[in-house]
């Protein structure tokens, strides 16, 4: 009864205002203290799973200030950070074990909460290897031997052929969200980003973005203006993205000319917090940085980070993410951020110099988008040197560099066009068939259109929306476009398929109401006159009526309560409805709905009148309708 009364009291507080409540003010001093505690915890415990002092809270839009204060009081909480990119979300320092605080705020006992989640600790995805090898086989593989392993000619990204046409825009900014960058590295220094609105070293926030002296980026790990690398990982990624080209020094990046913005959120050990990553993505949107490299992963699902990535699409931002190094199928064992379903995210697997998938690389037919070189990749490291690393962390900057090239050459393109061009021009390899969406490795020549020749069509899907959910039987309109550099608009030749039902339609637009329940990967593909095919895919869910529960029972609980239990035979309900009958004069009467509970719940507690005889039954509901009722429970006299 205590929980029930507390929930009702909280509801009364929320109901006291109809206006959107402003976020509670943040405490900057407490943030600095909490960040120091987090850094100390990370550096003393390399296996730290989540932030030990703070959690992330998303306030409900209609929650009053009083409701928020009540919720904070329940966890001894103080708001210490918030992000424009995810309105209503705050980092909250708590005075109890964070997992307990999250459970309490999500329990429904306290008001004003849309969700609370742990601030997961994430880390780099890399395995260093022996240094001082002299070939960049990922750019141009002639069959040379790398680290005792002979390659196969052509098992590369065809970078030189693309460079014949384009080498980059020297003013285009790309964010390296990582361990920082060695800002004075001789192969990176000329390509380091300078914030045009900030005056170095004057101790003033000249551009009013909330960060003082953020000349080259920001350090979200130590909370200062010096995003210098203390690990080498971020510098290594930077060299593959944008190592200065044609300067007679060291290596060359995929894009010779660009501006590398250092957004450090991982410390010397390679670990950092999800909240730091959210801050970095928020910084990208504030500064209009349209591409970021994210060679890191770990922790659980974060709704706030998902929303941040998703909302960054408003500036055309492309978030390139490493698939991870566990050798796992992340369709069934998700790895974040690579497994997020954001339309502006590109997830990258690693390949070797024989066009095989790297033994360590994660994969996934729907969760991983494309492959890129990730074994024995030579690039910049600390002390102005070079080394070979392995990892999907090394594959990711190849894709990031290509995205930067495409945006530089096509500044009016949308993020969906950038992603479509990268995926539609991928070079198919057998090792990735069925292991990623494209089944291939990025092809810079085809993507940029370098060295002449035919290029594949660019396909995009405008409806339905990626990630949408619809009731079974809904009439859906499928709309897409296909453009080919040689053939022009060829949208009428689109062929639409579902991975569940096969071909479902053709042309630029059609309607279809026959999708069966389940998760569908919808692909639109077009083939040009030269025989090259391009495609785009979205994932949608079709919701069927849930199955009926079974095994309904009722038991007497002390203090005048009845507990109803049942078996959940479905996985797509949104709630359960509980119905009761009363035995009156030898007949069952007074049939009424007495309550409902959320999905995946199999128990209901009700206060009943002593001496009465009741029985219960349950049905499952979702937006598509309601199941049949379970059988009535055996009758119980209370």
C-alpha cells in the first residue's frame, strides 16, 4: 500500500502544472567534483562498468519543478550537466549506489521521470601490434607482404584512384571523439581544427558556447580546454582520417586536407563515460561539425546517447562507429553505439589484406553496414611517431575519411545521401556476404567517381521512416528515389523487397498492406545501364495482436489483498488487462475490469473485500488489438 499511495501522491504533484517545466539548474561546482571522482575511479579500476557517482535522467515533459525536486530528493540527487541536443536530459550526481538510484527512479514510485539510466563506461576498440611497417595496404594493396602476411592485389579501398579526382576540402571539420589528438604531430598539425570564434588563452568564452578557450576542441574527460592525446588511439584514428597528404612526412590519410577537431572523452587508459560521449556529440551539433569518428564501444543501451546521435542528424551529422572486436554477431548480441538504429549512423567491420573479415571483428547482417581495412594499419601515435594497430577502431576512420571527402565535394548533400553513397558503392567480398548490410568494403574510387568508369546508383528511402512500428494490416506507402551519375533519375526501376516476404513492390512509390507481423528489413534497389546496383534499407516492425495469456491463478495475501498471476505467452503486448467476477447468490456476476499492468508483467495485486468469492482472467493488449482472455482462475474466497 505504501508504494500505491506514493504513486498517487506523485501524480497529484505532476498534475499541479500544465506548462512545460524548465530543466532544474545545474551545479557547475558539483560537476567538477563529480568528474574528478569519475576520472579517479576509471584510472584506478580498468574494469569499471558505470559511473560510480552520477546517473542520467530524462525528465518527463509535463513534470513540474516540485515533482522533479521530489524525485531528486529520493536519490539525494543534484543536476550537474545537461545537453541541448537531448532536451530534458540531465546528468545527476546521486548520494546512493547509482544502480539503486536508477531502479528507484524507474519504479514509478517517484514522479516526473521518463527514464533513468546508468552512465556507462565505454572504451577504445584496438589491439596494438609491432611498429615500423612501411605500407598502407588499406589505401592501395598491390599484394605486398605486411607483417609476414602477403596480401591480395586490390584488397583495399581504391584510395589513389579517388585522389586522382579529389583530395579534400581544407576547411571541412571532422570530430575525432576519442582519447584526444597529439596536436603537434608533424603529420597532423597542419590539419588540426581551430575554432574561428575563440581567442586562444584569454580565459574568455568568446563564442558563448559554454567552453572557455576551446580552440582545438574540448576535453570532456578532464573538463578543460586541452584535448591532447595521452593514449595514442585518437591520434592513430586521426592519421587514417586526415594525415596530411603529399607533405613528405609519415603516412597519408584517406582525406589529405580537412580539419581534425579533438573531442577527448576517453582517458589515458582508453575509458570514459557515456555522458562524455553525449557532450561530444552535443558539441558537434553546436559547432555544425557534420562527421564524427567513434572508434569506441561498450556498456549498455543508452536512450540519451541514442537520442543525441539521432538529433545530430538535424545538422546533417554522420556518426561513424566501430562494430567492436569481440568476433560476435551483434544482430543477436548488440554492441553500442554500433547497434543503435539511428539513420545517420554507419557501423563498420574490419577486414584484412586478403579481403577476409578480421578474426576479431564483430559482424551483423542488419546491425553492421560496411567493412574497411582494420588489420596492420599504420598511423600516427604519440611522440610524433607511427605504429601498426589492429581493430575495428582502425577500420572506422577509413569510412570517416570517405564521408569527409564526400561532404567536402558535395556540400549540399544530406546525411542520408552521404551514407547511401558509401554503402551503395561498396565493393562486394565473399567474406562479408550476409555479415553486413552491404556485403562489401568501402570503395573510395566508386564513391567519389574517380578515374572515370561507371558508378552505382544512389538510392534513398523517404517513407516509411526507419525504425517505425505499425499495426498489422496498416496500408503503408513506400516511397524512394534512385539517381545514377551516368543514367540520371531511375527511380521507376526500383525493386522493393522484405527479408521476410520477398518482393513487395516496384517503382518510385506504391502502397502495400500485406506485411505480416515481425521485424522487416525493407530494401529498395536499382540497377543502372552498366549493370551496377545500388540499394538502401530500412527496418520497420509490424505489430500483430498478442497471444492470449494462460495459467491464470488467484491467491489470498495477508492484509486483504488478492494476488493474480498468469503466464505471458506473447512478446509484443504493451499491457495486460485484469478482469474480475464475484460469486453472488450462487451465480457469477459483477464482471468488471479491475486494473492493468505493463508489458512483461505477470502479476497483479488488488485490495479485496474479506469474505467475498472472486475469480479472475487476463488478456494482453497492444496497439493492434487485444488477445482472447485466459481461462478464469479457480475461485477463491477472500
